[in-house]
C-alpha cells in the first residue's frame, strides 16, 4: 500500500497558466490547401490531452483536405468529434499553458505547451510546435511568426531537437498539482 501511495505522489503533472504571453495582434493565415479542425474529445473515453482546458475549448488540428479526420480514427478515438472550422485565419489571445509531467511520469511523458487562439470568436488551443512550421502559413504571417519566435529559447534537456517557447510574463499562476491515479 505504501509503495502505491509513493508512486502516486511521484507521478503527477504541473499545469501552469500564463496570461499576456504574446501580443493579441499576432495573426496567422493558413495556405489555401490547409484547413483547421477542432478536436473535441469531451465525451470520449480516451482524451487527447490532460491540459484541463476551459469548457468547450479544445486543441485544433491543421491538415490538408480531410487529413485530420482520417488521422483520428479507430477504437482509441471513439466519440472524438473532429469538427471543420470554416476559417483559415486565427489570432493569438495571449494565453499560454504548460503541462509538465514530474518525477516518474516525466520519464515517460514529455512536456506539452499550447497557445490559446481565437477563430471567428471561438476559443481553441494550438501546440506551439504547430506554429513553428512556416510552410503552413501564407507569407503575410511571417511577421507574426518572427514576433512569436523572439520568445523561443534553445532546449537544454536530452530531447533538445526543438526550441522551447517561454512566456515573457513573469506573473505566473500555478494550479495545484494533480495526481495520476492507477486503477
């Protein structure tokens, strides 16, 4: 029993919320062959993320034609709704989340981070790495990507094949840690 409690205490995540991380003037426009899809897993058995987004806010997927719909098929994705968003333009709201697995969990799960976006007055979230790929966006977006990249720092851990976005706002609100329970 003690070992189970010890393991539970060593496998938790810290979800950190940041406000005003980037300017709200940063707009991104997808190339004509790409579309935006909302990944709504709220009623699903298995979740896409453990970020604890606000109600009715989910990650987006960027794909060509129906690529996102095809990608999320199979029993694991049962009850996921992949909803096309009829827009190719979104802007950042300035909100940023980091989901950092700690201790034992950190050995198996990587840190994830997301920026909140606004698409036609719908709030959603995008992985920082999705915005890193300039080939997805029209040339008019280059200035916004360059502005966002000012906050990128080289990764220093064992998995340093990418840069790491750092919110310049030092006023951090940290949620309480949550246990990952084993059945």
